[in-house]
C-alpha cells in the first residue's frame, strides 16, 4: 500500500497508484512521450523519488524504501531536492534512467501480468459505470414519463432496459412493480365490466398474472436496496434520515401495497412471501398508526379474497402481539360477522374496538360496529326466544 505518485513535468499531469502486497504497482495509460517525476511514500518509510523519467525508455521503475517518518513529499520538494543534489554533485538524475533492471522471473512475470489484468478489469468496470451513469437517468425518465401518462406497456419496456443495463438498480425493479400493479388493476376493473363469462375470466386471469409479476419485481427491488445498503441482507433501520433508508422504507411500503392488491383479487401462488413483506415493513416503520394499519393488511387481504377462516386466525395473531391495534379489532369483528357462526365473538370484537377507537377518523367504523352489535344482539335475542317456545303438538291424543 505504498503510494506511487507520478507527476508529468513537461506539461501538467498527475497520476496515482498503490502497490499490492508484494510491493508491485502498474499504471497503464501514461503517454510515452512525457517526462515524469515519480514520488513514492509509505507509512513508516522515508519517501523516495526519481526525476526525469521517460516511460517510453524505462517500462519498469523500482524503488527501495528505507525506514523513516512516513512523510509524503510534494513535486516541488522533490524538484528542490534534485536541484540541491545537482548543485552539490554537479550531476542530476533528470533524464537519466536508473540502473538496468534485472530480468524478471517467470513467477514475477505471471504476477505482473495478473496484476495488469486486474487493473484492466477495474478500468473496464469504471468505464462501464461511467456509461451507465449517463444512460440510466434518461432510461428512468422515459419510463416515468410513460407511467404518468398511463402507458404502462411503454413504461415497463423502459424499466426492463434499465434492469438489463444494471440489475442491481432497485428503482427500476420497484417502478416496474408499480407499473405492473397499475396495469393489472386496470385489467381487473375492465374485466368486471364484461358480461360474457369466459371473457371476464380471461381478463381477470390476465390481471392476476400482472399482479404476480408485480410482487416478484417488488421482492427484487428490496433485494437490490438491501445490497446497496451494505449487503447484510437485512433492511436498514428506519428513522436515521439518510436517503438509502428512506428509499428502503418507501420500497417496503409499496411492496406491501402490491401484495395487498394481489391477495385481494385472489392471485395464486403467493405463499409466505406476503407475510414476509408485511413483517419486514412493520419491523422498520416507526409510525405506530402506520405500523398498526399494515399489520392488519394481511388478514384484510385474506378476507377480501374470500378466505374468511384464514383471515380470522390472522387477525387474532395480530391482536395477540398488538392488543391495541384497533384496525385489527375492527377487521376481526367484520371477519367473524362474515363467518356468522359465533355471535358472541362478533359482539366481543366490536365492543373491544369501540373501547379503543376514540379518534374522529374512526367515526364511520364505530357506527358500523354499533350497527353490527345491535344486529347480532337482536339475532341472539330472537334465537333465545325461539328456543323458549314449547314444541308444537300434533293435536291428536294417543290411545292406550
């Protein structure tokens, strides 16, 4: 890790490279016609330099560092030292080459060539990164413009171009997911307006296919953001205020929205991924109201998809860990009312909701809960009265 600084002195220029563990350094791309001063420094070493170097004549320049204070000298200091040496000795190393290097061994040549290949790979990657940095914003802009115009096919095509150029860019996966979600929702609404059963089914199946792809792209966006966030595989903690964390939190929320809609229209084969999506978002959301609402998202989606018993169990799991989650209490009451088999449980869930939902934003839900309680209490009273009535007789007396 010695620092080799190469100054071009016939015209202004500066290049820098560090040595590897073997003390080797390679700097490609230097103009052969130039004249250079090379300065080498390292911690715990005395700096060294060579002036008047022309790399067209000297392809290899070696230094032996001696123990010292690790100081780094400037070009001006090297030139001043060289001038002082010239005055004292009457000779200068300007334009002179060091002694001819020894012939390198096969092992040294192999190591040098490997190092040169590594340098070339790095330069190629840097060139590609520079090219991508110029292209990707334009691709993203094209996709976003099409999306805002609701030209979802065009937007998805543009986002695919961005993904092909750099698969680790989370924003392209996320935006593609949202475009697929919006397109799928539009297809589902359009299918609902059809009267022919087969066409309706085909339209809804196409919508579900879009939503399934949307969930997959949302998962990829989270994986990409995690990779950028340090490669730990864990979502960064929300609330620290940096851009990466804000992007992650936004992506986690939008992924939950995608899963919610996918489950609501009964998209198949989602498995446990929806649960993971909700749990990861809830784990980093610091706003309690938002956290409570998203925790009730999964059972609500199950309920919307007609999976009533699964929704009841999911609501109960949420309430077990978060007893004051008013959205879950209300949802449990609705799910139990939909199931219709346990009036007492329905009334109990809605009463717990009424006891805890005090804000004005719950006014409509409170009215609905009160109406449900009244209806189920009335049904229970009627049922009890029916049970108290004597069994009807046939009006005939049985003979002995």
